């Protein structure tokens, strides 16, 4: 072959900046879409992606990947895997697919922002691949999810959830819109790639695909691994961006962007992946807990990455360690007891054997969150099902949109971090969510949480109004995925004793 | 007993379709979140407190181009990612073959000095055109009000990078064969200063700042891109007169991608025309942008050697494309 090697022509494809003269620079790269952070364009042009790929090689490798992934999908269609899957695994699949299909597709637009409004030609080309990748991730995942729809209508939410006002969807949209879709190209590149792709997608995709393989769901596992290879490539946009910021006197700005984005994504992954890993994954297939994965992949690996880039560990690193062991346990209680507000069938996952596992991974769990579950269990055993659903609405954080919780147990004290602004009281689940709000209140102050909407008249007061507002028909209100049969595990020893 | 779930035949939002949904519809519709609330496209403070919500409100919800349900738009090619990469991989194989064969026969050494001057001035600077069109596609996809439109624009952006890359590739080959020419060195200067390019540069720069999403679509996809593509077609035609069959074949292949852009763009125009008033809006924008396009085509084509009448032909083809949209019915 008399072909040029990629490195011979690649730099020419990155020499594409020009000086406009028929419009001004500010018109072509306006706020709020573009922000140079007062760093010269020539410096941004030095952006050098660590992993280089040509369009030619991109379409070839992506085609090959899809052949592999979709052949597994075809096998899935012929198997009766789903019929045999436990309610545990079904809940996990429904939660995952309903949250990620539109979220990933949405990211295509964030990469579009980076391409259109960045001054780094190399980054623009990488972000073009990022856009294509995210179209792929939306499409491949929703196609896999579609396979389950004929078995179970909850998977309709993989398609419809994007435009609903369900409280979990609002929470996820708020986080993603904050870090990726309402920021200038530079900030979005740093926040999306450092705060999400490089830190947490490993958690969702690598960890979950390992669990999936153990559960016999090889289609899910193969697809997740295939997605992760894309994420790992385009996530590399973040590092050179941070390096340029740090080397040009903008470390503090980069540090803040990473800290905001990382925390916002941590809250989402804590609730979604945390519940998925420590509760919904069938016990016999669980090895590592959320905490185990966080210690290895995030506290360890991501921490080293950001320090190597010249950033400091986030100021809240100690608080994060506390949150890793606590937040998602409280969220699991909330998701279960308010299960009618979920589109899938939540499961408790606190059988005696599961509690033993939780206690081993999170020493003290039985004396804290376990006490809360004791009350739920007692009510179910007494047939007082209505008592398992709290009458008062939860307090929802005005940043992450999740429940303000704290550590359950005899000394349960949930700490509501508050800010009063313009005669409105805002509630936060943590000092970090509050800190993010106070950095730029105008970004956040006009948003109403789902509970705020109940009180400001947005949502009616009729018995069905709340559900209709969220997009739930009566049949779409979550019920216990096991129809409470998991409680049998508590009856057996008692009967034996009797 | 665990709860027995009830299955569904298809997504509830597609259930009223008369036909069984295709894979395209299953995986491309309703995946966008931002087109819900006029003041609050994004889940943060409403406009005007959050600048991005203000931007979306002004440029999409308040655009002169209106439709009651943008999500109903469908790409006539029903193109999905896995078909896009498969199709383009085959096309790239073909391009690799072309480049390899012509390199083997020392094609670039056979080019005349007169034609090399034309390539240096009028071909290799085209990577800036591709870059501008890449930016245009990237804006459209991030602002479009439906996932089916975003997907079309995403593949179009990919195409622009494809030809940006191939132009860079050819630039390096020509530089290797003719190191004393300006290949790989003078492109930016030509693009910024040569009179042949100034019309296209003005058209592209100005269309890139048409931030209203509807006007952006018209300015880029119905005017600037077709105009740029028609100048490319004339360049390829001139190449044939100078024995540069490689360039002509590359241009032919690039225009295949552009044809796809025109197909979905025409479909979107037809979709918009279902709503009263949109025809006049689109027609008005075309009228507004065509003078710049005519100037752009003329200034470029007039510089092409062996190309008498090229500008008129190129303009006529852009106008024929506009007539095919049925706006003047």
C-alpha cells in the first residue's frame, strides 16, 4: 500500500483556525457558548489529544464494534433470558436503561457545543467523534431496551422518560444540564469529560458489565464494554483542557469546574449505581460494593489523575468518603418507600442474607439503616402495607433533587443545609450541594424541586395529580417487585423457633 | 409471587403509528429533553436568569420557524449510527483504494504546473471550508428541537470531518510530490486573503452567526453548503480537463455525502411547510442569503481555469435545488 501514515497528515487536519473578518471574533464565539478564559487562541491551538484517531479508522473500528454488539443482541432476542431473570435484575435493567438512553444521546449536543464553540481544532475533531459516539450510545442502548418491552411495559420509560417530570428524571436532567448543556464549550469539555466520563462511567459500565456477565446477561455486558471503549477515548478531551488551564494561570477556575461537576455526578451515580450495585444486583453475583469500586476507581485512580494534571483533590474529599458509605443507603429506603413514584418495580433487597452482606461491607449498617428497614419489615409482616409508605413528602435537595437524608438509626438526624435568598428557603442535602448553589445562585435559584412544585401550585392537590404531572398512569406506579414475598426470609426462622 | 409484568408492542409514543415502527424510529425518536418549556429548556433557572435558557428561548421557541411537534420529523434515509458507520467504512475503503492506486502510478508527478497552481490556490484551502461546515453542523445538532434532526445533523458533521481529513491527506501527498509549492503552508493565507475565497468565507462566517435555529438551518444547509458544494463540483470538473481524475473521483464521492444532506434538508423543509407561514419564512431566508452565495460562487468559479460558464452553472444548480423544495408553488 502506498498510503500515507496518519501522523504524516494529521496535524494539517488540526490547522483549521482562521481569523474572521466579515464577522467579529466575539460574534463567532459569543458568550454564553464560548469562553477563552482570557487564554490566547494560539495557546488553545496547542491542544493535543493523547489518543489520536482518523475518521477513516473511526468508522472502521466502530463498524466492527457494532457487528459484535448487535450479534449478541440478536442472540438475546432468541433467548428467554428476560423471562428467567429475577425481579432484582429486572429492576436494575429498567433503572439503567430508563436513565441512560436519552442522557447519552443528549451528550451528543454537549460535544456539539465543544466542536462549534471551542478554539482548539484538535479538540473540535475529537468532539465530533464524541458526538457520533453519543448518538451510538443512545441508539444501541435503547435498541437493547426495546427487546424487553414486549415482556414488560416498564421499559416504555426508556423512551418516554426524557420528556417527563418524574422526580428522578428531573434530578438527572438537572445534573447533566448543569455540567454539560448550559456551560460554555471550554467548561463543558472539562466538566463532562473530567467530572463524568473519566471518573464515573467506569463505575457504571465496567462494574455493571462485570455484574451482568455474572448474572448471565451477556448481551448487556458486551454492550456496556463496547460503550466504555468509546467513553475512554473521547473522555481524553478533558485532560489537555485542564492542563492548558493550569499552565496559563487558570488553575482555580479549572479546579472549581472539576469540583462542581464531580460532585454533581457523584450524587447521581451514588443513587443510581449505588442502588444498582449494593441492592439490585442479585446477592449471589455481588462481589464488590459501591464503596469498593469507589475506593479503587474514584478515590484511588481518579484522585491520582487529577493530581497528576496539577489540580488538587477536591476540598470535600473527606466528606465524600463519608457520603460513599451513607447516602445511597438512605436513597434506597426513599426509593422503596415512595415506590409508587417510580416507573419500575422497586425492590427492598434487605432479606436476612442481604443484610448480612451489607453489614460486612458497611459495618454498622444494621444499627443504622437496618433499624429503618426493621420498621418497614414489621409493618409488612403485620399486613400494614399502607404504613410502609410515609404520609409526609420527603425533603428534596434544591441542588441534586434527591432526598435530604442523613444516617438512619436511633439517633437519626438528617441535616438540612439551608440558604435563604429573595424570601425563599432553599434546602440542601450536603454542604457541597449548598456550596455549588452559593457559587452562582442565579443559575439555580429559579428552579423548583418536585416538592416545591407541589406547594407552588404547579402540581394540583388531587390524589392523582402528582402522578399525572410526573407522567405516570395508574398502571405505571411502582409496586414491590416481589409482591413482598422477600419477607418470607424473616418468617422462616421464627416459624422454626415456634 | 412476584409481580407479573405486562408487555407492550412498541413505545407508547409510537403506538398510534399505522405501520410497525422501523429500527430507525425505535432508536432515534423522542431522545431529546430540551424542547419542553419555553422559558426553561434546561433544568436550571428559567430565562433570563440562565443565559443558556435565554439563548434557547430566543433562537428556538421564538424562531420564526414553528412546528407543533418537531419530534414528528423523519429522516428520509432513516439513517442510524450502525448503518452510517457501515456505509462510510465502505466509502472510505473505496477512497483508500483510489489514493493507493493513484499513488502507485505516481499520479501527482504527472500534474501540470498550471494545474498545481490551481490546486494550491483553490483545492487544498478547502479544508477551511470543511471546518466551517463542521462548525455549522455542530451548531445545528446542539440547537435542533428534535432528536431526529439532531441525528441527521450529527452525521452531516461527521461527513464534514471526513472531507476535512481527506483534504488534509491530499494536501500532504501533494506537498510530498511537490515540496517547492505552497502545499501545506499557504492554505490559510489563500483562505483569508485571496479574492477567489472571500465570497465563500464571507458567506460561511456570516451564516455561522445566524443563531436562530431555523435561519441557521436555511443559511447553512440550504444555501452555504450547497453553494460550497457546487464550487467543489466545478473544481472536480476542471480537474478532469487537466487529467486530475483522482480529484474528480474524490469530489464525486464527497458530493454523495452532500446529496444525503440535501435529502434530509428537503424533507425538513417539506415538514415545515405543513405549517402556515413557514414557507414564506424559509423563502425569505433563502432570498436573504442567496446574494452572498451568488457572489461566493462567482468569485471562486471565476478563478478556476478551463471553466467558462462554471459560475452560472453552479448558481443554476443551487437555484434548481431551491425550486425542488416547492417554495414558490
